[in-house]
């Protein structure tokens, strides 16, 4: 018996030390080696760079299919697949000069295909690209992506809107874990900092097949920054300054990797005064301070890959109550928040592990989020405090590939508790449990791909009774269970050379949230008494998407169209009554429909290789299909938008590389299609300038960005601004200077 145990141990040890290797040379089209190319395996969080001869080597790799990306500034990113890894694998790659956007690997979809192979059109943007726009917050950067906008409260709080849907209808993922931070509230922001984020992917449409409840409107999927290449140590420091808010954003990071182990850490601090509108007045108490810390450690070998990440985010937010012209409004450059204010501490712990079997693999994500949200009315004792604790699990088994057929079976779930500690209750103490099971398959032949799947979900919500029935802030105990079946089917094909069509039909669902089921009172900043409805049903939608794309060396064009029908759409409606000197609104349901799309082009004329012109137009219309007589528009639908950018790229001798200069003209049109209790909004045009590049000074090199946003200091009020009802304009002219040093 002892011999068998020793033999088993030695066999397992040998398996752990399997030495699958991929090596090769990276060259340009003239067969000259390229030095410093990043060779990266996203699934293993592992990479290296090419040496002076353009050669690379990656060791300790698992069996099965492997996906490698080759990336270098000025060249088109190339993705290569090795179906069956051998002991020794030679993969030589030739990169072409880049003229357009890179064909990125899309992580947020089921099979992590590159965009050109993906059935679903997913918008991908790096943080570096968004930073070139000079925006002060993460959500402002996201709002520059066609089809994405924001519900904002000043410059500190922004909630994503995807094709007219927001709040709990849009899921946000970070570090592979769904973010749960009391997002039902209008004045609750993302709670994420852009530092330490590599890129974002936007799924515009129902993604319940992969993500369950609350992905009815779409998904924002944030990819964390990559670990360092093997056997390297890197450190960097970045600093941004903002003229309008007298703001500062500082970030410092360090990361290192061995052949198997990897580690990174990053700390950031963000502070802003009250923002200034056109004319010079400041909007009192829109100041805020943010501290963010991220760290991660990973290990990978030929059998498994495991990454543990942690993110702590602390927000100190002022809650604006008076406009800049209101009597007694304080005009101050201070960064110390006034009352009322909001304090939010958020802890996010995630653990991703991939176990590689002979011809299959198991991918498991575990997440824990502790969200502590407090509101302070007139003292440092919180009048409202909610602690939300969420445990998530997501396990996907990738079955062995059969010919061109790939398939996944998965389970997902969530256990969540909400506990109140303050004097005021916005929602009751509650427990939420989710469980979902799904299967999806992808079949590819020639230039065609078809993908489909089915899913079942159950959500159970139980709450604890509180207060005296009939009084403000009282809640009855409820015990609710919501079930939903969902499906998706997508098809991608090349209609002609360089012309791609994607057609998707998918259903999604959203169970009503705690505020919709239980609200009973006036919440800070809403100026209305909201009454929940414990009889609300699950929202269920069906959306059809059509995407056409054409692209060649010097011209790209896209058009996206969608139609989204939602059964039992939940919204607030005025009752005509008054309570606590506030108008009463109750949660009701009607069927609804949203339709619209995006269209755009990117022109890169020859021989003017340094010149780019990009333009895009987006539109969405949302209507109730009332069971009563007549119909009405849905609230919080963004206005039509037309965005134009002229960008030049240049190099000045050997001291200024990767240079760019841009002129952006962004036109937002009138919004007259409003809900019964909304007011129409006037259109406006903003002009923005950008300049930047990499400066080389001896052995020192750093990146610099200089942006002028709202350059002509336009006075305007965005339709989705929560300060609109008080007549408070959005931010005026803002000059942003950013530098980044590799230490």
C-alpha cells in the first residue's frame, strides 16, 4: 500500500511540474525583430516581453487550448490560439503597423472570444483611452462610449445608463465579482476608482444568461490591471490636477512577478472642491474626497491558476441642497465636506481559480463585499447607516471541445444581508438569496458563429418588520420568491469582405429591489414621499439587436439597432397626495418598450496617416405601454447625442513619442420626450481639446495629458442631472493636466 501511495504522490508531483513551453520570435512585416513586445496569456495572468532579438519564452503552461496576445504600441494587437499544447511549442508572429482599434479579447462574454469572432457586439475601452478625454471621474469617462450615459449628482456621484436603463437594471462587475453597494438609490454612485483598472467592457442589452437578475439592461465589466511580466519589477506614479474643482488625483503602484508568482499593489487619493459653473459660482457641497487601495497576489503553473485581489474604497461625499445663487449659499474652495454628507466604506475581496483538466477546465469566482453606507444630517452621528454584506459564487465548467462546438455549464449564486444601525431606516433589515443554473454553447464554421443558451434563476427576499404600522419609516415583514427562465440566441457572419453582421435575440429579468418593495418615507435629496409595493412582479424583457460593421485599412463604419420590450416595468408615479409636506409617489408597473441605436464611422485617409476623424450618433426612445388609456414616455431617458472628434498623431524627433492632439465637439439635442413629472431639457454643444504623448528626457520618460473640457465655459443643464430640478447647471470650463512616471 505504501508503494502505491508513493507512486501516486510522485505522479501528481510530476503532473504539477509539467513543463509545457511556448517560444518564438516576433517580427514586423519586413521580418525585423521587434523589441519589447508584450506577450500575455490573459487566463493565466501571465506574460513576458520580447528580448533584443524579438524572442520570447513562456514556461509551466497547462494542457489544452491556450490563447496568447501580442501587443506593442504602433502595431495591431495579434491574438493566437494553440488548440492542443505540446511539451515544446514554437509560435512565430508577425505584427502589422496599426491604423485602427485593436481586436481585443472580450472577457465579459461566455467564451472570451476576440471581438471579430464574438457573436455579441461588446464595446471595449482602455482606461488610457478614457483618460485622454480628461474626465474627472470614472463614470464621466464611460459616458463617452456610444450608448452609455450617466445619471449624475454634481461631479462626485454618477450612475451608468445603458440605452435608457439604469439603477438595478445595469450590473457592474469588478475583479470578476458583481458590485453590490445599495445601487438602488439615485444618490449612490459606482464606488469604484479608475486607478488599477485596465479596461472596461460594455454589454448593451440583456445579459441574464451569464449574470442572472439585474443584468436586464446590460453589464459594465471592469478588467483589473495586469500583473507585471515574469522576472520584472515595475513601479509608477501618476498625478492629475483639475482647474475647475481645484482637484488632485494621485496614484502610486508597484508590481512584480516570478515565473509562477505575481504581486501588485496600488494606492490612490482623490480630492475636489465644489465645482464651478459658467460665470464663476460654485455649487455648494459638491466637494468630495476618495481613498482607494488595491492589491493582488497570484500563482499559476501547468495545472491551475489562482488570483486573490482586494480593493478598499472610502468616499466622503457632500450632498448638495442649494443652488449657487441661493440665499446664504457658501462659496468656498474648501475640500472639507459640509452637512448633509455621505460616507461610504467598501471592501471587495475576490478569488478566481482555474483548474485545467486534460481537455476541459473549471473556472471558479468567489467574492465578498462589505458595504457600509452612512448619511450625516447635521452632526457626525450617522442618522442613517446601512451595512450590506454580500457573498457571491460563480462556477463554470468548460466541457471538452467536440469539433467546432464549445459548451459551458455553470451555477451562480448570492447570499446578501442588509442591516440598519441608524435612527432612520431607508429599507428594512433583509436577506436575499439567489441561485441560478445555465448552459450555453458556441458553434463556429468558416466565418459563421452561432451561440445560444438557457438559464433558470430563483431569488428569495425576506425582510424584518420595523416601526409602527402606518407611520413613516415603518415596514411590514415580507417573504417573496421570484423565478425566471431566460434564453439567448445569436448569429454572426461575414456578409462580404470586411462586412460583418451580428443578430442577437435575448431575454432578461430583474426581481424588484428592496426600495421598490418596501419604501415608506422621504429620502435625502428626493423631495418626495415614496411608498413601496410588496405585490410587484418580476420585470421580464426581450430584446433584439442588429449590428453591422465594415472596416478596411482606412475606413470603419458601424450601425447598431435595438428593440427592447419589457413586461412589468417598475417606476414611480405621483398619487396627487401630500405627506410630510412632500408629494407622494408610489411604485407601479406597466409594460414598456425602448428602441434606438448607435451609428458611427472612423476615417483614416491615405496618405494622411496622422489624421483621424471619428463621429457617432446615439438615440433611444422609451415609452410606457400603459394598461390604462393613452401612453407616456419613460423617465430618465438620455437625449440624442452627436459626437465628433478630429485627432492627429505625431512624433517629434526622439524626445516626444506617441503624440496626439484632438478637437472634440459634442452636441446633445433637446429632450422633449419626458415622463409626466419630468421637465423638458434644452440641448447644448460642448467643445473639448486634448494634447498628450510620451516625453523622453535622457533616461527619464513620462506620459503627459493636457485637456480643456467645456472650453467655452458653456452654461448647461444635462437632462439626467439630479440637480436639474433646482436649476443648478453642470460643471463649467475644466483644464486637466495629467502626468505618469514609470519609476
